C-alpha cells in the first residue's frame, strides 16, 4: 500500500506550541495544502506550499488561533509528524491515515492511568456524521462504564476527559459508525510529574497476534502493557532477544477477555528486543522512563502497518541526539540501506547495515548520519520495525525525549 496523499492531525492546541512537519516522499514536485477546522468541521485557517521531491515543510500551525484539527492534502504521497510542546511536556504523533492503519471504525487505547490526567480527541474523517460509543474497562477486563456521542460532523471532532472516563487504570475502546482517528494525552500527576505522553488510538479493523518492541534497555525503566482484545481467553508469551536474535528471557500469561498484562520486563538483563505472541488478538504499549524523559510506543506489527520494508522518519534534528534501532522481523537475514536528507531533500548521508539476523537488530546514531536537520529513509530487504529516539539538547526542551516508529511506505 503506497504512502497517503491525505493525513490527519486531530488536534492543534491553543496554549501549546504546535510544530507540524510534512515531507513529500514522491520523486516529483507536490502541491500541498493544510486546512484547520473547528469542532463543527468548518474551515478556520489554511496554508499551501509547493514541495520538491523529499523536501520538508513546517506548517505555520502556531498561527491557528482557535482549537482545531489539521488535515494535509497533496497531489503526491506525503508523510508528517506533529509535536505539541509545553515546558517539559512534549507530545509526538505521526500523521494519521487509512493507508497507515491509524484511521478506522474500531479503536483501542491499551492504557488509561488513574495517576494522571487522561484526555482524548476523536476526529471524524468520514463523509457522514459519526456515532461513537466508548467502552471503559478495568485492568481485569470488566466493563466499568459506557458512554457515547451522536452525530460528530464530517471533519468535526469531539473530546472527552477523565471526568467522562472515570479516572481509573484500565483501557478504552471506541466503536464508530464512520472512519475515525483518535489521540490520547496522559499528563502525569504521580510518578513523573511534569511529563506527558501521547498516543494515537490503535485500529483493530485488522488485529494481530504478534507484537514487536525493538528496544528494552537496562539503563531505563521499561513498562510494557499487553491487552487481550478478543472475546475469549488468551495465552500470551513475551520473549526477549539480544542483538543477534538469541532468546535471553521469556514469560507467559493467561489473559481473560480484555484483561491487561504487564510482563516483568524489568527482570531482563542487558539490552534486548521483546516480541509478544498470543493465540488470540492483542494490542500493546511500551513506556521507557528516565527522569522527565519518557518515550512511548505502540506494539508494532505487520497488520497495523508499523513493520515493513520501506520506512520513513519525517524528522531528524541537529539540536538533539537522534538514535535509531532497526529490528528484523523477517525470516531471513536483513540488510538496511539508510538515506539521510536535509530539509531541501538533498541526500546528505548514506549508510548500509551489516547483515541483521532474524529477530536481531542494528543501531545507528547521530555519529553515522552526521547530525543533520532533515529526514531519514530506510530501505530493508526484510520486514523491519524502526524506532527513533530524540533526546533534546540543553538549549531547547531540556530534559525531554520523544519517540516515533518509522512510517511504512511499502
């Protein structure tokens, strides 16, 4: 499935510093337009640009003066990324699309947390008004409460908070009558005050039984949550592997329908990846904590379009430390070709990996890509999951880190 020509950001926030970067990932020039809309789906702002092949464009999102959504349309394939800044709280989201499996009719958030403020915004990207039913569950899978919103207008949005959800630790599921994208913000109040994480809802239109987390680090506090999203009991197994793909740790659990499980990943010694398999459909999420730096990732899978052979990162940043890990989830040795470009689309650096064994991984850093502000593309001979960490420098957002998966352009 090719890269999208339309991507969605469900929120641009008054009172926060919004940064949105769009990249033309086609070999031809692209005409691109950004449109902000209010809660009713009415246009309140727009901006357009013409982009050369692989050129990056930073949308003037901070000139939007009301709370809005943002839709980017192009006549050629594009990818995008949004950061939302307030002090040491930085949220990061990829541009959502049906092609990227981040828009759908059944959405799931693997975690809500009673020790922080949870906030959600849903954007109806369908052609008709959307009815959205929300199901809140305890960690053991029992339904805690349900509520709904009727008639969310096309390209309109709806938000809800802990006041609606009930401020429990558990999960949230959404059933929608139109294609919808959703985002969640968690603003920590306990454990990590002053930090926040953001996630797009995971789409269950094509659920998976295998999830990949390319990195677990002994130098960080890792937390992984797995949820059985089937109607029957599930047997799940978590396996940690070293850089060569050798198994070094495992743990099993039996999960009731919609029960959440936290594998004891802190018991893993050394740097590894983790793969979780199940005999029923699952979703997952990982947080990686160190002081005010918190990285968060969904569990990656082929079905959810977070594993593939052509990966793209819409941003690299010279003002911080960029770090990448590529996990080979194929059945044969993988080689990865890296293309670093500047913001104008000019190739700045190319690098080839050694052979990566199945379930093994390869790491590159700023040293290899020469610390450029621009983009990174990875061409892989096997299905691969790519993970990026950006650790901001002392001059901007000190003490903050964000993480993103490579966006799949197969």
